[in-house]
């Protein structure tokens, strides 16, 4: 037997200490520190063994302790001492290691430490435990192996068989090559390539003619061959070592010797299996993290795409297109109406030619009943063959909107991760559908409200024509502030108004309705136009909310033989254009004060006459302020557009002016636009 002695304390020449996280990269960081210290003191002869044992202790700490690690490296003239401390309480293993069972998941690192270190030990405290080893230069180690004392230092003796010491010395370099694959090579290899490299090294180190590595993912498909090397025989002699991988994986390494293998085969195979398991677990964690990031990106993009659609039918059509083919071979969305009836709203199949067959299958009584009867609280419910998929209720804000049915992906069933993603996607889809429904309902209310603020039809009279065009800037749920109105008066004549209320939305709509109704009531009560505007101004000022004002152009129209007499009042509004039948344009009216701004209203009535063939064109500021970049449509373009239309009917003038304004720019309108045309279409004298 050979005596291994613990060395005495000597002067430290280099020292490093660092804390590392429980990460697969920590062993490499620990090796780098040991390499730096040994290079600094010139003990490069100890490099291979020191790096090997440091990797063992750091890897065991990462895998089995799962805590941060403290690595302490101290070198002197005679050797180096490395201590790896974790912060998990409990025993690390027996003080004198024994060869582990083939199914064991720990203990092999200490066996290797005991075989290669000059001395080693374990320390415990309430917060954790540490393992240290010491390597000495050959001359010092030789004296330790022969039992010689150094000075007066006491010796701690461990008995090691001489044959084992000789075998260890001969195979140290080979064992180091077996275990450690450089980071540069590791990053270039796929998992099967990496496992194949490890198996090849194992077979070469122990002299096995062949071997195979199996991995079972517990999905019912059975174990798969991950790597194979050399000659595989079916003889009775075989060394089998379990891969210490975590669920859902299991696996083993099988070696096929020519004859009875020596005992150390099992230990070295188990050590290599540890490294294979670590590579498999690292690949699994990395792949899972990559897939998780991919799914998060998918869900974010799907949610963003669905959120951009505020149309119910478009949203329903988008949902299955998002699901196929990534989450299933086919997808169908059924909606539920207020009476609980289920109806197919959209369906998509990865193969377009299979879509008619899918629709037929979805209409089959058994499958239709399964879809209709899904429990809203049950989550994903599996579909029976031949459909083979899952059904998920679409629930938003406590309301059942429908059902999402997704067929399984090609070649496999839905995994647990697939179901989780489908349930999340279904929640997002249900919320998008509900938002689209709410938006559609509000848009319909806004359209009805807006329509109620405009006349359903304009009056018709012989020799007098009215025409209007309205272009809202807001879409969806907004109510615009521009309006126009034409009211036929008792005893003949007409009251004409066009206006622009400050703001948009419900407040602007309320003010528009108020202005329109007050004007109608006052006019029908035969109030003079200036008095009507004064009463309207007073009514708006009495409102509690500030900023309720409007610009108006109001006029009364009476016929005098073939001519039309106009009394026009402008309350802060654009001056209308009088288009003469010979093509001349002129502005008419005198500016006054907008209603709802000041207690005293400036009213400046102006009278003008429309001869046969003349037209009076009213418009709001959205027309003049129509933009093409930084340029405005302006008054000059209105005149330029109207001159060629002299003598045309009122509806043609209104439509042509609308087209000119809209076509001026590719941009969507920024403000509401209203155009009202009053034309004297009485026959020309002598015509």
C-alpha cells in the first residue's frame, strides 16, 4: 500500500477567490482562474490534473447543489490548493468514496478527486459545505507517496493500492481527454455530434470495440439511438450505465467488449455518462428557452395583428390563419349568438383542397355536438378521431363569444406546451373579437348619431336646387362637428345653415344637435335671423361646459320672380362663393362673431341676389385646409375648381368640388368637410 500524506502549510505565492452562479458556464470560469494561478507561479506540470479536478467539483456543485459557488485557489512553491464551496446544507457523500453504482447520479467526482489529488477533504458549516483538494509538484508528491515527513509537519495517511496508483498515473491524460471537450469544439457540434464524440472517446479510452447511447423522451415512441460507434454485438457480455437525465428523458450507455471487461470500465463509463447527461440537459434547457422565446414572439405578434383589426369579420378570419400551420393542421372558429346558437364563422386548412372536407366534418352531428357542448371552465378539451385536436372556449370579460377548434399538427399530437400556447392565443383572440364587436357597436351608434344631425333629404322646388356633400375625417366611433341643414318655411322660402362646431366626439355631437335644433325652432317661430343668432349665442353661453362654440353661415332664401333673394349672416364662418353663370366667382357676406364665444354678438346681415344660372356655394374650413404635405387647398383652388362648373346643376357642382378636394392629396382628411350648394335653376329669360 502507498501512503498519501497531507502537506504542511507553506507560504502562498498566488491567491484568487471568486463567486460563481449555478450555471453550466461556471466550471469553465473556475478552470480559467486555476489556469491563471498555476501559470503565475510556474506550476504548469499540475495543469491537467488541477483543471480536471476543478471541473469535477464545480460541475457537481452546479448540478447537485444548485447554489452559487465560491472558488478559492491558493498556490505556493510546492503545489496548489483548490476549494469549491456551495451553500446547500447536507452531506456531500462518504468521507472515503467508493465506486458508485451505475445508476448513481453523484459521487464520481469525489472518486476522481481521491484518485488524483495528493490530499483532499470536506468542510461543513451551517450555510453549506466545501470540498478541497491539493496537488503537489512531482518531487514533493513522491515523498508524500513514500511516507516521508516534511519537517515536523504531521502526516495524514490514506492507503491506496500500488497497482491503482500506477494505473491512474498511466491513464490520467487519457481520462482528462475523455471528460473534457473544449468550449470551441463544443459550440460547433450539435447534440448528436457531441454525444457521438463523447462515446468515441469513451470507447478509445477503455478499449471497447463499440458502444451505443439511447435516449427515451417518454412520449411513447420508445428509446432512440443518439450515437453509435464501432462494432455492436448481441452477446451476453455488455456494460450498461444509466444516463442521469431528468424527466421526461431517460437513457443509457451500452458498451460491448470482446471479453469480460475490467472493473474500471463501469466507473469511466458512468463518468462519461455524467458528461453526456449534462450536455443533454444543457441542450434541453437551451432548446426550451429558445422555444419559449419563439412562442412569446409568436403570441406578441399574433396579439398585435389581432389588435389592429377592429372589424369583427376580419378578426374572425384572422384567428384561424394565425393558428395554421404552426399550432395545427386546421383551425375553425365558431361564434355564439345571443340565443346560444353556434355557427361556423371561419375555417382554414393547411391544404386548401382539404377545406371542403373539413367543413363537412365540422357539420357532422357528433363533432358539432362536441364543439357546442364545450365547458367554458374546462380549458382545452380533446377532440376524438378522426378530427384529432382540441377545442377551447373563446371567453372575454365573462362572456362566451364562441369556440376555437384546432386540429393536431402533422405527425404528432399537441404537447403540453402546445396546449398552453393555444389557451393563451385563444384568450387573445377572444379579447380581439370582443373589442371588434364593441368597436362595431359604437361605430354604428356614432353613424346613427351623425346621420341624425344631417337632413335625411334636401327640399326640392321648381327652379331651385340644393345639393350637399359630406366627408367626415373621423372614422369608427367618433362623431364629427360639421353639419348643414335646409328647412322649408311656411309661406314659402327656405332657411339654409352650415356650420362647424368646435371639437369632435360626443361633446361636439351634442353641441351640433343643440345648434341645429335652436336654429330650427327660432326660424319656425318667425324670428328674424339676427335675433335667432343672438338667442342661440345666449343658449350656448348658458351651458356649463367651456369651449362650446360654433362658426355658422346662415341664410334665408326667398323667390322674386326668376331671381332668388338671399339674406346672409356669417358668424365666424368662411365666406361662401357666388358662382355666376358666366363663370365669374366672388365672395359674399360680412364676417361676424362665432356663436357661444362672447356675450355680445356681432351680426352683419348682407343681401345678395342669385340670377338664373347662378349658384351659391357654402363650405367648411376642412375644404380650404385640405393638405398636400405643407400646401393647402385654399380659396384659390376652390375658385379654380368652380369656374368651369358655371351653369351646371347643383348636384354636379357639389360632386365635382368634392372630387377636386379629395384628389388634392393622398392623405386621409384631417378635418371634416361639408359642401352645400344652392343653385337658381330657373329658365333664363327668353330661353
